C-alpha cells in the first residue's frame, strides 16, 4: 500500500498505444516491485481485447525521454471473449508525468480598518490561494506553472530515471 501511495504522490503514469508498440527490453531487467503493477488494457483491430499489468523494474533515459523497463503480463482474448493466449515479456514503455499543480500565489491579508474622512471600511482576514493545473489542454495552467518554475533546475530524464531507480530499490527491500 505504501508503494502505491508513493507512485500516486509522484503522479507517474505509463502511456502507450497498445501491446503492439511495446518494445522488448535489450537487457534483463532487475526484479520488478509487484506492488507497483499498473493495469494495462487495449483492443485489437478485429475486436479482441488485452487485459494485464505492467510492473516497472527500472527507469532509464532514451533520446532524452524517460522510459520504464519492466514485465508486461496479461491475457489476449478474441472478439467472442475466448482466450487466445497469455503474455509475460520484458518491455520498455514511455513514462509521462501526470497532471500536476503548482502554487502561483498565496496571499494572506490581516484584518484591515480604514477610516477615510468618515467612510469606515472594516475587512476581516483574507486568504487568497491561486493554483495552476498542468495537463493537456490547460493552456493557462501550463503557462503559469512554466513561469513559476522558470528559474528552477529542471531535472533531466537521466536524473529523474536515477531517482526513480533509487526509489524502486528501496521499495524492493520492503
């Protein structure tokens, strides 16, 4: 449960176009952490279905992009629902960071008392919080998050892969 919570907190999601796009891994991957298994489903051109899980074992950088290498297991069924076969194979899949939020403004104004030539204005405490949500189609949220993190050091895919591999190693020891 801790591993699932950690992955949810990191906001990681695995993307791909289906079983046909999964490339076999070049080298043997370390043992996967089974608590991190991600459900994978898809359909075939003739109406069949695939249902299984992808369990990451290692993260790496390929051409500047973050990828996860792990074990894909599942069952392929035809259009009538009859099982055609099962799969257990090492694959490499691209990794994207899911929607994230960033704090744009957190303004707290204390109580205010104004007396302007007989016009009295009393204002209680005001707490204004503005957050931007990064996701596909959220143009303003993406722009504001990019601006707020303009001077931050952006981790490279290789640096992020090293961090994720360290987390996987720690989870494998549980």
